[in-house]
C-alpha cells in the first residue's frame, strides 16, 4: 500500500492511498469525520491549538433510552438524599441580602449575616436579645400583670393563670424536689395531689394519664397487681382496722387459724366447755356437739363405750339390736346417702347384666335369665285377663311354644311364568328359601320342571346340574307347601324340558308348562 500526503492549500490537506484521496483535518478546524473516505459519522469537536476536544451533551435514562438535559428539562436529583458529600465551594449569592449584625459586642470587627429570632419593631424587626451566659432572654418577671400559659396539645389540658411574681419561685422549686431530710417544709417540694374516690372507678387505657385515688382520710388507694404465688408467703405485718361485711350466702375466706377461744357458756351463744377427762377436770375444752331441746339445754349423750344415743330419753343406744322402725321416705326425690349395691354391675360387657343390641354371644357372658315353664303338651290359657303377665312355655325338647298369627305385612314372594321352557328363567337373583309351588302341565305328555341354585346368567340348561327335578304328568297339576322352606344359597332359577335327564334340552310346546313359585 502506498501513502502520499497532498497539500491543496494552507487549510486543506488530503492523504492519497492506493489512488484514493482522503481529507485530513488541520489545526483550527472543528469536528472530525470518522473513517474518512467511507462516509463515516462526524464527531463534534472544538479545535484548541490543534488539539480537538470532544463536544458532548448530558443525558439520562434507563438502559436503552436517553433523555437530553435542556434548559427546560434539567438533570433529576433526589432531595431526600441525606448522604454527606463534598460539594466543593458553593457561592450562595442570596446570603448577601441577609442583615448583618455585630457579633463582638460593639467592637465592630466581627460583623456577619445572622438568622435569629426577631420581634416586630418601629423601623423594622428587632432581634430578641441574649448572651452566652444567660442564653436567650425569656425572663417573664419583667412582665406586668398576669401571664396566661396555654398548653395547646393535648386538647384536654387547660390554661392556667399564675401571678407573674410567683412564676420564678414556682419554677425554682422544681429544682429542689429531692427530699432533703425527714422533716422538710412543704414549700420546698412539689406536692402530688389525688382525687377523693371511695367508689370503684372506670379503667384507664394503657399509656393514658389519670389522677391517683385517695380515701376521705387522704390515704392512697393501692392494689396488688400480681397474685401471690402458691404456698406460704410472708407479706409482713398487716394491720386490718376494719373488714367489709361479707355478702349473703356462702363465702370462701381461705384458711383461718384460731389459736384460742374465750371461755363462755351456752347462755351467751358461744361454745360450751366440757370435761374431757371424766371428772378430773384437767381437760376442760370447748366442744362442738349435738344438742337437744331441754330446760337449761341438754347434750345428746354418749360415751366411749356406748356410742352416741339417738333417743333423748337415753333408752336407745347404738349399736342397735333387734328391729328398728324407720319412717317411710316421703314422696318425691330424696337423698338417702350412699347405697352400696354390690351385686348389680351396670354396662354391656361380658360380666354386666346389660347386653348391647346385635352384640355377639361369647362364653362367660353374664345376664339375667328369662325362665320358662315346661309343658309337654301345648299349654292352655293360664292368664286370668288380657294384659296379665305370663311365663314363657317350652316343650320337652326345650322348644318355645308359639302360635303363628297371620299378619298384613311380610309374607312370601311369587314368581309366575305362563310358558316355562328350556330357556332358564330367574326366580330370585340372590340367596333365598323355596316355600312351595303350583305347576300345571297342559301337554299330552309328561314335562319336567328343573330348579337350579344359581343365577340365570350362570345356568345353561343341559349343562348345569339342577338341584331339583319335578315331573308333571300330562294334563295334570302339582302343588306343594313347605313350612320351613328349602334353602338356595346362591339364587333360584327355573326351566322345563321334555326329558328327565340333566343334560336334556328338549323344548316343551308354547304354553305347555305354567308355574307359580312361592319364595322368600
């Protein structure tokens, strides 16, 4: 590749490469063309002494987007950003408009703009005075008349008026509220007042303020917040001056230890002292006993060898021998105390008298036997009238004598076919009992009715073996009734053929065999 520099004039230069001229920028010319000769983009620059400085525009935005900063759309900033940053020197021209004050007490050598607290005054605002020793001047003692101090929040606080002469003394007392001895004048402390309230008060919401409660004697109402732990607790000496009256009815006042009782007699209603050592008089203690009405009072007698008498005459003692008459229990519910019936065990278990319905019998079950009277012949009526109790009756084999009685419910089911032939017909699709039939043969030759212990779907006439084969003579009928029934464990199916053999499939004529079968 051959390269040659060609000068056209003092401001235009071209580079000749392989027969192609490319413009070359010289000093003092702004902008640069990228990829000269191929139509590259122009990059904005500023030529300063032959050195090109790129001219850029500031923009912002998410990935893939940009918004240029203009005079009407500035660069966004976060005013909530509180991070400490060095911004360098910042010239705030508006600070020059703030008023200047002398900060060196008249010397005038230190004068700066100030942001302070000012009050309205003739000719302009006047700064509220103060100094480094006393701070901001808030001395209210120089105010004449009364000063109203208002606390605007919370709303339930009220304005309080105090005399200006006592404000300072009251505030100073707040600094001297610590107790300085056992007998200090009240004026040296801030008293705590309470509300006289001997009745129950409403509860106070958590974190709210309420006055303390005092009694009419100015005693503070207190309550123990936490319950005492279980067991014995030493709470010190407690002087109970008065006790409120207990409410009517039974009241649990806990354990009471009565160390001693005063001597007394029956006349004043207190406990009676009796001699417990049979006359020696060394064990004379109060007694709680049983008394009976008598002149001067009387104790129901009894001794260690002769238990408590239950007869005021003293003639009947315990233990009682012979027969004792007890008054009948009155009608209604009566509490007769505990009764021990050892031979009755409730429940439905094997050792219980009761039995649950449908419970299977097991060896060793206990129950109440129902007795029956043996009658070798059917018994005649023994009851005197309808509704009387009558024992059960059994025969010599122990079978219960019964009398079948017709009923409007239950009964047998009937299967009927007017043309029973070699095609099996289902009498009952489930297990059942056969109780009888009425069959008529209209043909001039014998026909054979066959019964199968299976469903019609499983019976093939000529292959399945029947459990019963019933010959019916020509132009004849057959009927029978079974008291106890013949059991079919699977199902009952019927068919008729012209031959007696189990494998015969001879077809009777239409209407030859008419059957009515009774089953359950």
